C-alpha cells in the first residue's frame, strides 16, 4: 500500500486505515481508492476485526478526488475507469466504520466520511462539497447522503455555493456524531470503535445493514427487512451468550458466531 497505512489491530478488535498523501491533503487518486477498497475487503474478512476507523491527519481528512488526475479526463474515460465499483465496494463493507475527521473533508473526502457509519470530528474539521467551483458536482453520493443527513436547504446551499460547514455546525445539523478538541479526535474515535467492538459482531453487522436499508426503502419494507435480521440474531451463539450473561449478571463474551 503506497497511499494508505493499515493497522489491523490498532486497538483490540479495532483496525485503523490512515490516508497518507499529506502533501496533497490526502487527495483521493485512483490508486489510493483502490488501496482503500482492498484494505476494507481484507479487514471485513478478518475475524479479529470488529470495527474500522478511517482517518487522515490533522490538516486534512481528504480534500476530495485528485483534481490533477481528473482534469484531462473525458466522460468516456470516467465511464471506463468505473470508480463507482470501488466506491460501491466501500459501501458494502459489513463491519462498522468510523471516520475520524480533522481539517478538510471536501468533495470526495466529505463523501468518503459520509459513506462511513459514524463521524467523529475535531474542532478544526470543515465539511464541504465544493465541486461546483471547479465546474462539476458531487459524484460519489454527496447530493444524496448530505441531503438525507442535514436536509434539503442546507445541502442545497453547500452543493450550489461550495460553502464549507464547520464541525460545530455539522454536529448541530446531524452530519456528524461529535466534535472534540483536535488533540482528541482520534482517541475519541478509538473510544467509540472500542465500544462497538465489545458488542456482538454478528448483531453489529445485521444492525448496520438494517439502518442503512432505511435509506433505500419505504417503512413497510424496512420493517420487514429489520424483522428478518432480528430473527437471524437468534441463530447466533452471541444471542445466547448475551442473554445468558444478562441473566447471570456477568459481562458477555461475544465471539462473532
Ligand atoms: N486534488 C489534487 N490536489 C489537491 C487537492 C485535490 N482535491 N486539494 C489540494 N490539493 C493539493 C494542492 O494542489 C496543493 O498542491 P501543490 O500545489 O503544493 O503541489 C496541496 O494539495 C496543498 O493545497 P493548497 O496549497 O491549495 O492548500 P490551501 O491550504 O491553500 O487550500 C484547500 C486548501 C483544501 C481549500 C484547497 O487545496 C482546495 O480548494 N482544494 C480542492 C478542494 C476541492 O475542490 N475538492 C473537490 C474535488 S472534486 C467520483 C467520486 C468522487 C468524486 C467524483 C467522482 N466517482 C465515483 C465517479 C469527487 C470529486 C471531488 O472531490
């Protein structure tokens, strides 16, 4: 891996992926995104990993797709490169992913953070979809996920003007989970990931899938989907362990089976 650093056991059962193109503010070139896709697939298949953190550095989570790499492309180049399969693969990761964001999370960087399941931000984080300023528009879910997270008015303003949103504002409008001082944002993400990693990995996967389904379907279908996943939990050893531990007044030991 050239543009990301992967630590499968950064903390017990918690993996860390760090974007590592600091000079380019972690601009997401094709190679970086391919590495991200492969790393997530590996971590998703690794039974020891129960939660994943994606982070950048203090100055930038990611300042968007690599504009220098995109600048000369034609529509057919973009079609043939088919970046969407990479982004779709990221979206299909079954384990919970937390974005730990400091500094710029712009364009594809904001979209990458929103593809994650939760976002912890530093006070210096800035979110934005500034593609309009370079003559395009969001292409990796920005118009959809941002709108669902913060509502039409605010999303429209960000997408149409390219205006950045501060971490405080992003928290106020429900885009992110929490804001902490810059020296604490990664630690806070580890804390949150650590909490998730203590839960049943089976239930966590099924719950993540069910919450995400709510974005894709109507209430009736969503409830139906939730119900099936709820039943499926009862096929797991973790369900037996979790309920027995409660009755026996002890801490459960989940195994992900
Ligand atoms: N791409 C390439 N290089 C970038 C970059 C980017 N997005 N952002 C920053 N850099 C580079 C700068 O060119 C500069 O490099 P050098 O000149 O030193 O070689 C270096 O990073 C430091 O940046 P600045 O000198 O500009 O630093 P400042 O602090 O002055 O400004 C900034 C920081 C973040 C405000 C500024 O760099 C900026 O405006 N960056 C561009 C932000 C942007 O427009 N982002 C959206 C890009 S479009 C898709 C998936 C995703 C996408 C599209 C399709 N598919 C699945 C099909 C996504 C599209 C986008 O994200």
